[in-house]
């Protein structure tokens, strides 16, 4: 439980620093002709590149994502889940809000173009609204590769990130030094092309961030966190390597892309970025005990839970306030105009951040109806975790990922024009992934009850089978949602087992768990008409959307059927059959976003 709280804290802390970092380095100037410009702070004021050591926090996203994905995929496998089903569910969860965001931004740019806005302004706005997108295609790729990466982790453990890191260093050094790799024929997408050298270097998007993702696997399985010296070793090793690569090597100090800087630490990720990421993972491990104690305070934890529930919204929309402030204060000439990068300019950063924060709060509030709609659609459209063969999922990702990568590199309107191939690629890719579910199971058909059970949204009346799943004082996650039934009294029937503090996989696919407490991988489920405080990654709001791979899902009074095994959850009315277990008069603490239901009667 503590580890889960800490993982959620890392995600919330990372999103705050991403937002603040983007706002700090974004500066606007009004030219004498009334047009606006956005000078690049890191290039104009070179010393500010050192600030990126604090604001480049994305390794924490990948660390937390790997930790969560490992638990989610492992539990999906226990329930017969397929790679296509599991990947499809996570892709829908990400592509739905991203697709809506892109649609709204592209529509706004189209309307502005028709209204006669000049192309330079369109290009600037399109760049600002897509500057954070580089994370999305990389995360989708790593999610798609998770079944393979986790299989490697189970076999070789920490040697997997070590091996990936060695290859990443070789790719980085080869890209930085050239090694005779020249530009070759590229595959055009819109206005850009990908050369052979670019493609070679792009391997590091998966390798460098994949190392951190794999370290999340290792952390969850206590290959790192269980060793007191591991955090210090990672900090010292990563920090020393970064210092050497920047001081004596060819790499710059900036951990954010600077125009004209070659080589770059981010485009593609370099050996220096890898070293810094490893050191940052070590810092996260060292800080864990103190932060976990702090998170035991309920007021603190509620704040972290609420912030985590808004992570996708904040991530996507945090540059919109910059455009609002530009239109309200800079275009009319109302904003102060100190010299860019001067002491006075830095002093005005404080009210700048305060105003942007206030505008973002209003944007988030205005988006709430849309958020609720997306949460409802997410619950309906995600595929069965046991989906096979899932061709639409893979085809959709093949179309969506390059389009998101294009927007990340060029903005929504490079040169003031929209890229039709990229727009269509994202639209078709999202549609294919969404069209993969619901309603398709291993045999091509899926009933509504099975769909809900695979999603982990249901707890309630369970059909008896030849071997049942008893959930007693345990939390059982099914493909991204968590069903909690704590403190239940269990009466084992024929063929069922309840093992205190364990989770046993029975021959017919059933699981008996009594007194077990599982670490959360993907967000918690507040069910059975319970009103839950945010906890264990959950948000007490019906139909809440899971954020960035690990947010909450809330569902009420559902019915679960998994093969011939049944889930008997707290507060449910159950019919006892052969091999069934009853969970009666259960009460789960709202601290983990669990079920509160007392006094269940027999069926």
C-alpha cells in the first residue's frame, strides 16, 4: 500500500514539474508591429540550460509506468489475458483523450486559418500545443512491448536494463560521432523525412526510456527497492557518468531540446540522458521511506490522489493558458515588457506562473463535462483483456504512433499548414484501436458480463462454477481495475481454497486469496455504491478515467464471471454452489478506495 502511494506521488510530482517547467521556459515578446514571438529561453540565455537538470523529470513517469504495467500485465496473464487485449485496453485509455484533444486543437487551428490568421502565428500555436507530445508515442510503444519486456524481465531480471543500457550507449555514441552513417532515403510523413541516421538514433527512444521502464519492473519485484545500497549506487553511478559525458564527452548539459544544439540529449535520448535517468531513479529509491511516511497523512494523500486523477488533463492542456494570457495581455500591449532574460523579466515570472495557474484551474473546471463523457466512453469501448488475435489493435498503433511522433517533432501546423497524412493517421489509428472492443473474446464472442469481469469493473453477484475465486481481505485486480473486499468471512465449498496471505492459482483458473494484500499496479476500483476517498491511486467518482496508464476506475455493484471460477466480492448477495466461496458482511476501508458494504445476505 505504501509503495503504491509513493508511485502515485512520483507521477503527481512529475506532472507538476512538467507543467511548471514548460511555463518557466516559455516567454512571450510583443514586436513593434504588434505580432508576438516566443524566443527560446534555453538558446537565448544559455545558463538556463542548467535548470533542466531539475525540470527534466520524465524518467519518473517511465519508472512509475513500468512499476504499474508489471503488476497489471502479470495479473491479466493469471486471468488468461492476451497481449492484444491488455495493450488495446491501455491504448484506448490513452488515445481517447489524446484524440479528442488533437481534434479540438486542429479544429481551432483550421478555424483560425479560415479567419485569416497568419501562418507564423498558426505555426507557433501549433508548436505550443504539441510540445509535450514526444512522451505519447514512446509510452505507447513501451506499452505494446510490455509482454515481451516483462517476459525478459522474469527470465533475466536486472540484466535486461543493463543490456539495453549498453546498447543505448553504443547507439548514442554512434549517432553523436557519425560513424560514417550518412543521410539516406527516408519515409516522408507530411513535411518531414526520416533518414537512415535518424532511424538509427531513434532506437534510443525505446532503449533509453525502456531502461527506466524495466527498472520499474525491477523495483516492483524488489530487485532494487529491497536492497538499501541500490539507490545510492544508482545515484553515484548515474551522476558520475553524466558528469563525465558532459564534462569530457560530446554531450551538452541541457536535458531539454535546444534548437541548433548537436548532439542533443533528447532528440534522440543520449547516453547522458540515460545516465541522468539512472541517477534520478536512485534518488527516487532513496527518498521513498521519508515520502511514504509523509503520505500517511490523509490530507496529503487526498491531495496527491486528486492531482493524480487530473494528470492526463494537466498534461494535455497546460499550454492553453499560455495562449489565453497571450491573447488577453500581450496582443493588446497590456503585459509588462522587460528585456528578455533580464532580472526584471525573472521577477515577473512569479505573477506569470500565478496567472497561468489560475487560468489552468478554470480550464480544468470547464473540461469536467468532457472528462465525464470520456470516462463513460472509456469504460464502454475498451476491449476484452483476452482479445485475440487483436489485429485492429496492432494496426491502429502502427498508424497512431508515427502520427503522434510527427506532431511532437513538427507541431500541429508546421509552416502554418496542417499535415493531412498525420491527421488521418491519428484518426484512423484511434478508430481501429477503439473498434477492437468491446465484445471480442478468445473465441470471437463475449457476453456483457464477461466484458465487465475482464475490465475489473464488477463486484457483486457471482455465478457458481466448478472452482471459485474467494476474495477475503484481498484485493484482486483484473486488467486495470481493482476490486477490494476486505475483512470478509469466507466459507469454503467443494473444490475451493482460501490461503491466508497468499494467492493460489487453481487448476481450473481460480484464485483463492485470504488476508492477501496486493500492491496496486493500475489504479483502484471503488465499487458497490461506496463513496471512497482517493487512495491507492483511486478517485471516488463514477466512471472516472484512468490517467496515464494508472489512474482510477470506479464502478458499482457489478457481476463477474471468469470462466468456471467465480469472484465473490464484499457486500454481494451470492448463491452458494459447488466449489463456491461466500464473502459476507465484508467491510473494506475507504482509505484504499475500496468497497464498503455490510450485512450481505444469502442468495
